[in-house]
């Protein structure tokens, strides 16, 4: 039988020591590299956390100033600011978890545990396996989507009305509703008369209708999470609709630029004078 080349049976003590020293040296290099990389991540997370913390303080102060107007003409701006604040608070939580995981993994690396250790995976900390992190991520997505939705509410309302979907704004009275419907009819005629424009906006229009369904669903799901145990939370967080909500954020963020890219819409009067109408989804 041909001897196995990887066998150590016939190695001399000196050869075995050399192999062990080489393996130990490679491991030490690997751990040193991991320690350095984790140190860079930790510094980055710390800097981000400090920046977000300062931003949160500024948003809170601005929100306090707007509180007397949250049920009046300033309600929409208050809602937008509140959504932005909550999204940043959730982001801060994700950074805290990522920072804790990076520090724990750095401790492992310094103790001689390879970062890719697979003998006992629970020793390695992954942020996305942490329930607190996952809950913060979906919370951030919900409020960020809501912020962009409210920021472009007039355009969102006109586009949804133009394709026969539920309005994004509940008008305060019949006169305001008539103005909104008339504006939507003008937009519908524009879309119907330009197939290229309609095709170009197909994804936007689809994502707006998806968002309109997902925002109230996510709001209810987040309320339920607060009172649930770990296993029940995992079940809710595993819902694929969270990924769909995350997927529409880009569309909402880019909506102003998307509309500007089409000359036919660049000067369209999306804004309609409001008599106190409110967002249908908030």
C-alpha cells in the first residue's frame, strides 16, 4: 500500500516540531490580522455611534420645539422629524450591537481563538444573530421608509391617485379632495399619453403601492414585538415582508430625482394647497 503523504507516522521529532511551528506561526499571523481588522471596525463603529448620537440630540431638540404644533399645520413636519429621529435611534442600537460583537470577537482573537472557529459557533458573535439587532434593523427600515414617504407625500399621493390606488392623503374637505382628484386626472392623462414614461415609472408605481400596504403592517408588527418572547419575536422577524420593506426604501429615497429625470414631470405641480389634509399612512 502506498503511504499517505500527509501521514506524520514517519516524521522525525525535528520535522514534527517544524510543522507545528509553521502552523502556529500562520495562526498567530491570522489572529494578528483579525485583531487589526476588528480594531479598525471598532474605531469605525465608535465614530459612527458618536456622530449618530449627536444627530439624535439635535433632532430631539428640534422635535421639542415643534411639539406645540404637532396637531396643527405643523403636523406633517412633526411626523417627518419624529420618523427620522426614530430611524436614527434604531440605527444607534444596531451600532451598539455591532460594536459589542466586534469587541467580543477581538477578545477571542487575542485569546488565540481563530475568528472562523467552527467547533463552537456560539463563541463567535454575529450581530445579525442578535434579536436586539434584528429588531432594531426592521424598526430602522420602517421609520426610514415612513420618513421618505412623508417627505414626498404630495408626489406620492398624486401618483397613487393617477393609477387608481388608494390616496396617500386624506383631504380635509370636499374642496381639497376635488383639487387633488383634478390634479391626479391631469397626471393620469400625462401617463396614459406617454407609454415610455409609464413604462419607466412602472417600478416606482409598483413600489409605492407595496409601501402603502407594508407601512401599516410593519407598524402593527413592531407594536406586537414589544410584548413577545424571544421565539415569537424570531417568527415575526423572519417574515419576508421585512425584506420587501427594505427593498422599497431606495425607490422612496430616489423619488425626487427620478421625477426630475423625466422632462414631462419636471414642472408638474404635484403640490396641492392643503386645507388641513393628513397622511393616510403615518
